[in-house]
């Protein structure tokens, strides 16, 4: 029974961690190098993450600097960033690519909030599915008399408490990101 409970906690924590990662990629108007983490560039026929091809730094609150390890990659990196879904417009000066972060419009902020809420809802669904899976395992264990019905009921209540805690954590993450997006 404890194995079922531990498995549930581990899987639910992974869902929350995945949500945190997804939320970190949604930009809030301030520059941070993490928004480029998922960008991959064609490096001699192989898709390679930008973070492995260049040094990425934050120059100030609104500018990201990229210094490729190879000068020949400057044009390719600039093109990939411009064509990405991030809405960024990089400019090159010598060996350095500068990416100014455009200010978020009110409409864009509302769109991003919708994306954040959608991501949060997907995480909640994943956690509820984990709860359902655990409850089914407990029912099977009760059916074959591995555990008593009272133990099954008690464990289902514990799993429900764990589920509620993770849902609350997701709500807190969503609210924090929403406040971050609305801050000017």
C-alpha cells in the first residue's frame, strides 16, 4: 500500500515539475536566458540545442546576448531565433547576437494568461489520472484480498489528500505566473 502511495507522490511531483518547466518558458517581458532553452539549431546536419552552441547571457532586464562558439553559426542562430514562436527579433553586431525583449501588450498578456491556465489545467488532469490509476490498483488489491476494504478506503482517502495538495500547489504556481504576467 505504501508503494502505491509513494508511486503516486513521485508521479504527481513529476507533473508539477513539468508544469514549472513549461511556465518558465512563458516570457514575462523581462529577459531571462531560459526562454531559449528549447531552441535547437542545425549544426552540421544535427539538431543541437542553442545552449550547447553558444554562451547565453542576460545583459540587462530587456536584452539577452548570445555569443556563438563558432563565428560561422551566427547567421544560422539568428535565423532560427527569428523564425521561432517567441516573437523575438535578434540583431547581430560583430560576434555577438543581441535580442531585445519587446514589451508585452495587454492583449499579448491576456493570451499568455490563457496559455498558463491551459497548462495548469493539463497538469491537474494528469494528477487526477494518477489518482484514478492508484485507486484502480487499490481496488484490484482489495478484490484479490491483498488488503481489506477498510485499508482500501483509508488509502483512497490518503491519495485524495495528496491529490488535493498537489492541485493547490498547481493553483499557486498558476496564480504566481499570472501576477508576474500582469505586472508592468
